[in-house]
């Protein structure tokens, strides 16, 4: 068995065996297979696709490339949530502490920005001192202490996925259904969870812009979970525009904290509460969706979820004072308004382009070694269905380079399309798939 023949086989559209998949993933994890070889394999998968059995075998090979966490000694049902990625998606920052308030253990292993989408780890690390590089023992200790931990992938946890995840980001192979499914499920299954709630995005800012592809991805991940004896449910949610009002790491942290204080944007909170209902039901802390939603709202109203977030920040080395004083977060030097040169109702927003503009601004990465500017980003004032007049501010661009901010502001206005007639706001929750 050799790497060349495996790449050639997949290039020619043939299915790989379990043994071939294990050979490839183990070889790459142990540095016996080079980045350029794995990049060729990823591109072959991107164009040729994979069968369900191949995708499952890839998932298992990636999961078994490192340590599979054993959380059985921690009391309670362990439930995680994962989003396939979007622009302005700060749901995890709100949802995890919200659900953990009720005794559902939330072991959340998250990723960094990928392509045009933001990453939970980058957002958390915009909090001064916040550590996401926890050891396995620290992860377990935090879960036992507050029922919640949020960390990045370690050398131990699905190391093959960690390497492949980074390579996909710079080889234009991000938006492939089998690669997305295997990446998500290998990492999540390695966490030692009992259940998983999936947020599969669709729309102009999603990796799966077509609803049919989003549904296909959701079904594949549910079937992989079923095969591994895990409870998995999936929601298809809208990403035809940024979620909430902010795009950018420190900005999204502020918006998440405001949401925990009861001041969340309507669209953002609808996604949070819908996913939260499913997590409480899966964790057996509520027996109906209505009861689950009441519990979640109560946790916000009584500031219990905010306190849980404070505990998380404190326990992972962050400066908890940011919760009460946002000036302790990185702040951009310049703020440029994006003025509309057109009038009408906002009909469409090119959300992927907004995500890429955020990367250009410094809120994401063009290359693996790029440093994130935590202060950079956008505050979005106008969304689909809103009436806009000439001269209205569509958004604010926040940056530490004035020339860059002005250039991005000019490009940002081109992300909007208008029409004369009234436009309905997009439906937030499109579908719900159960196992």
C-alpha cells in the first residue's frame, strides 16, 4: 500500500477501503505523508466526493488518530453543540453557559476561523488571558467544577483532524460535505459525549449555501452518530446574513455578553434558544420544548448564565472584569461608516463576501501563521427586510489601519442588494432532523 496509489484511486473516483483510509490518516498524523500529498488527496475528495462508508471510515480513522476522552466519571449527561460555521456566529459563547446552568455537562472542543467564517477559539482568546489550550486533565477538572469547558484541539484529541482542518483552510477544500462531516464528527466523537446538537448553516454565508446540500450534510452526520451509538439531532439554520449585529472577535464577545444580560438580538437569541431546547431535552433536564425554553429564559433573566460565563472565564485564566468593563477588550482606533448610495429594502446580502472582508481586515487569517486583530470587525446596522435611504449607514467598519478601513468600507457597500418592494425577513430555522 502506498500514498501515490491511494491518491490516484480517489482521483479516479474509486472508493477507498477502510485499510487504505487508515493507512493515509495514520501516515499523515505520524508525518510519514507530506502536506502536499494530503492536499492532493483533499482536492480529489473535493471533486470526487465519498460514499457514506468512506466518510464513516475517514471519521473513525481521524477519531482514533489520538486519544478518545473518557468522561464517564463525571456525573450527568454530556451534550455538545457544533455549528458548521457562519459569519457573526457567536452562539456557542451564549449557549454553552446557558445550558450548563441546568446540570447538562457541556464539553466543548471548538475550532478557529476557517475560510470566511469566524472561530469560537479566536473569539474567546480576545478576552485577555483566556486559555483555550487546556490539557485533558484541566478539561476534565473544569467539567467537574462548573459543568463546562471550552478548549481547542490538543495533540491528543483527533490530531489528524487538527492537521487536516488547518490544511483545508489554505487549499480551498473547506466546503466539501464528506470532509466537513468527518472533521466535525471525529472531533466530537473523541470528546466522550453522549449527545450532539448540530447547527448546519445554509445561505450566502454558509459552506453549504444550498438548502439541499445542508440537509445532505445533516443527514450524513446524524447517520455517523447513529453508527457510533450517539444521540445526534440537527437543525438547518439561516446564514443568508450575519447573525446578530457584530462580526469580529472582541465585538462578538461583547454581543454575547450583552445577550447573557438579556439584551440579545432577536435572530441570534432564536437560534440560541432553539439549540438550547434540544440540549436540555437531550440532557433530560426538560421533557417538552416549552419547558426547556422557559428554563433557558429564566437563566438569562436571573443572570445565572452570565455568572456561569464569568466562572468559565475565571477558570480558564481570562480577565473576568471584561464582563462589566468592555474597555478591557481590544478596541479599534478607527471607525468608518458604510453609507448607502442606494435606497430600497435590503433584498440580499453577500455574507460570504462580508466574511472575506473581515479576514482582509484582520479578523481572520489568510495564511496559517497570520495573527488575528481582535479589535477588527463590523457592526451591521441594516439587514434583510430593512428599509434603507440614500446616505443611511449600512454598517460600521472598525480597524487599526485607517486606509484599510476606508478601502474595506467601499467594498462592504457592494455586499448589499436592494429592491423597491417590501422584503420578508428570512426564516431562521429551516428544518429539524432527528435520528
